[in-house]
């Protein structure tokens, strides 16, 4: 095993593990070793220990996605003004793709549309 980092918090794929620790990595796991020597805090193996997110975690992540989506929409509002030189149809399609973001199934793996050239 080799030392990765010294940290006070470590975030897993769907949960937070808080510890004052030194992290070590091996071939099949990440070990969180307490610096006081009290043992393993987490023995997480992503191949076998996949925990689905809780509903609260999903709701929180969807809130983050909606905030980002709203920010991107606000940043391109100008493209729909009557006197803009932008390609309104391309921007309208992009804006619709942003509105449809919440139709995706996984808020942790959002595929964001690419904005047209301004």
C-alpha cells in the first residue's frame, strides 16, 4: 500500500465519510486509517460495495443540476431578443435541451448540451 493523502474528509461516490485520517490505496480498495491507530474507518471496494444514492441525495443533486441549468439559461437569454444577431433557431434548440435536462435519469451523470457559436 502507498499513502495517498492526509485529509479530514473523504467523499465516496454517493456518501460522505468524515474522518481525521491518512488515506492509503491498494489494488482493490481504499483504506481510511485513523491516525490515532484505531483501525480501518472504511474499506470501500467500488466493484462490490456500490450503494445507490438515497432519495435525499438524489433530490439534492437534482437541485444542483437545476441551478446549473437555470444559470446556463439565464446566460443565453439575450439570444432570444428580437434584435440579436445570433442564430435564434440554434439557440432555441439549445435552450430546449437545457430545459429537458431533468428528463435524464441520473443526476450524477448529466450529459450537458453544447452551446452554439455566439
